[in-house]
C-alpha cells in the first residue's frame, strides 16, 4: 500500500494541474466519487481497465500522453514521490523562500509560534502559490496542486463519508520528517468544491497544521486537540484566506464573507483583528444609542410614577362626546383603580338618565324623553 501517490496517480494529478482542474471536476465529469479517484491514485485500489481511456478522453490527451498513461497504469502500483514529477519551472524563488521559512520556523520553534511568524508564513504561502490579492481562492486547488510544491511528499487523501464523517486527520510520516497527509471525508471535500464556506475553512485549517506543525506527530483523529495548536492553525487559516490587502477593501463582515466565500463569523473576527470594523461611524452610533438608553433608565429610576404606562377607562372610547385625553382619568400601574368623580350633568343624555337612580320606570314616556339607545 502506498503512503503517497503512485506514478500513475501523480501523472493524473499533473495533467489536471496543467489544466487548472482538481478531483472535484473529474468526479463530476466521470460520474464517480472523489474517494474512488483518491484510492486509485494512492494505489489502495487497482486501476480499472477503462479508467485511463476515460481520463484521457475527459482531458483530450494526445496520443503520446495516452500511451504514457496506459504504460503507468499497467506498470503496477509502485510508489513514487510526487516531487519527481514537478516541472522545474514551477519551482520559483517564492517557493524556495516558502520552503526555507517553513523549515526554519518548524525546526526552530520548540513550543509555539508568534502571531507575526504565522502571518508571515501565510502571506508568503499566498505569494508562492500565485494567489496574490485574489479575494476568493480555491482551497481544493491549493491542496491538490500547490502544497506538493512546498512538500513533494504531501498527499490529500479523500475517504468515503462512512470512514470518519467530517473529522480530519493530519498524519506525520516519520521517514520524511514532515506532516505530509491530510485525510478528509468526501462530504467535506465536495462541500468545499460546491461553495460551502465552513468546509473551505476546515480544509484551510488543516493546511495550517501541515505548514506549522509538521515536525510533530499530530493525529487529531479521536483524541482531544491542543488549544494552542488549534489556535495557531485557526490564525493561519484567517491570515491565508483573508489577508489585510483583501479585508481592507470591504466595509462590513457580511460583504467580505460574500465575496471571499468564508463564513460571516470568520470575516467579522478577521476585521476585528485588523481593527477595521466596527468603523468609526458605527462605533459612534452604538455609543450614542448606549448613552440614550442609559439616560432613559436613569429617568425611570428617578421618576417611576411619571414613566408608568397610562390606562384609559374603556367607557371613554364608547362615548360619542368623549372628553379630551388630557381630561381623561388616569390610573397608574401598580395602584388600585378608583371611581372617578364626575358631575352627572356632564354625562351624555342617555348615560345621565341611566345614572339617575330616581328613574326606575322605562315606559313609553321615558324612552320618548331620553331616546331609544339599544
């Protein structure tokens, strides 16, 4: 069983790389699972007889390229470093600087990294991978086509969902000295390819582990994670996905999250880290609102009776000639209601008649006098 990619698998990856494609595109085109492709290219599954021809037809390979692919497929599983297939023109000065910085940081840090070191490594990684000031980046392209430029032995392993759900593993291969494998589920891989921002951030987090913690065995499958190590990987993720040159182009976390394809929570945290949000006007608005609320609460404490709600008797709304609100009887909350003192002569005619206890007979004369009111 091969720890990395087989020669056939590495050749397939190089063909995809030259066309800026990843396994996600291949799986959709050939109607198969990403885990199936990953298993074939890592040598844990035999190459089916029709696989090379289907792959060649998908990418429209030349006859020479088809012949080479068929030869590698028939040659057996074997194991070969992906570094042996890297084109020399891809190793530019920025890649060399990134390799050197990563090596010096990992070997020279006994316990933890300073935030500035993590930021420098993340920014240099963006430069080396040709990302520049791109607002939204493809994390799958970085995993499949870029990381092996820094570590030729690196490989992405995609397993079926049933193997470990949405958990992740970053294993250290002792023979190479660096963490060179990320294992993830197909659900998370496909989610990242389809635009799920949380899956994208999880994979970027694992890249942080590979770049920062390569000299230590840190298999996080089924065991508690170190808070310090996780914090460092999260910081790398934010610096890598959201560099300052990108963040400062936006005024709110929501707009940054939409264009950079990250979660609003991550965008807000990054903007707060850089001190660009909340903006000055937003801070002043919140401050004024807080002061208004504080003054209102103080006013309630000083004059509780004046701040209590007013209750207007229902009968005032039933009168045809209701008195103005300023003359309506007021009952304070928390106090028992008392019967208002009203001159009966001020009541409407019908109610005056009803209030007159001397009137007992409601005969014809009574209704002729006071009217028929239901």
